[in-house]
C-alpha cells in the first residue's frame, strides 16, 4: 500500500500564497499520475490539478494562472503552489495518486484545510 501525507495548509488572507506538499511512502511501488482535489463545505469534491509521471499537466479553469502543480519523482512528492488565493479557494485539499504495486491502484491523503479570509 501507499500512504500519503499532506502538509502546508493553513489560514491566509485573500491575495496570499500557500504551498501544499504530499509525500507518498510505502514499499515496492511506482507512482503514476498525481492529483490535487478539493472539497468545500456543501460541495462535491472537484479536481484542481493533475500531473502525469511524464510531466503533462491539467488544471481546473478556476485555478489556471494562479496555481502550479509540480512533482519530484525521486521524493515521490507532489506540490501545489497556490498564489493569488481567493475566499472561494477555501476547502479541504486532498492528494490523490495512481500507483503500481504491482497492479494499478489508487490512494487518497487525509486532507489539509486551506482557509482564505477576505
């Protein structure tokens, strides 16, 4: 199995920045796609950004130009740099990865709270 540990959430004023990290650990696995989702109170969980092992990236329209996803394959870690934060970005952010061990599986992190005050 793969365990995901997220960090970097917190409280920030509108216009500020935060950087989320998600580190994967376990034995005998290979990470494939890595994603960040978020879920605001009373709303469905939504995909924020994703990055493939080869580096291709996609973003939700609502965060394009403000958020940047990246990964360090040597550290099995994915990052989400969030700039120009808005109150509507307030949510619990979850890391999600596809990994081979040896079959293709999926794992979720426990979530980290991001709160943007106006």
